[in-house]
């Protein structure tokens, strides 16, 4: 959170921040959830986040989503701009 806040500050009002993250599918319960948890534990050394979790984390750090690339089984990329008081959260393509 502290790093994202500093990045938002450094970007300034006209800057952009790109966050790339390993993509995790939204899972329910049962075997699908167990399969995902096992695959993540076996292949990813640190926790990965869903696209919505990345957007939430960035929002709490003062960043507003401005663009979202295609979400693949490998990764997601979301562009943010520093939030300004009164900003309206834009509709994001591909969300």
C-alpha cells in the first residue's frame, strides 16, 4: 500500500501507472477451488490477486482505473491514474 501511494504521488496529476499481476480466476467452492489453490501453491511463490483485488488495492492507494488490457490465464494489466477528489470512476474496457 505504501509503495502504491508513493507511485501515485510520483506519477503526478497527468501520470499513468501500469500494474501487471498474475491472473487468478474467480473460483467457487469444492474441487475447482481446491484445484486452483493447489496450482497456485505449487507454482507461485507469493500470493497473486484477481483483477478486482488489484483495482481495490490501487483504489485504496489513491489510483483510479483508466484502462484494462485483456485478462489471460497468465496475467492481467491495468492502467491507473492518480485519483483526484470528485473523480468519477470511468467505465473500463474489458472489465
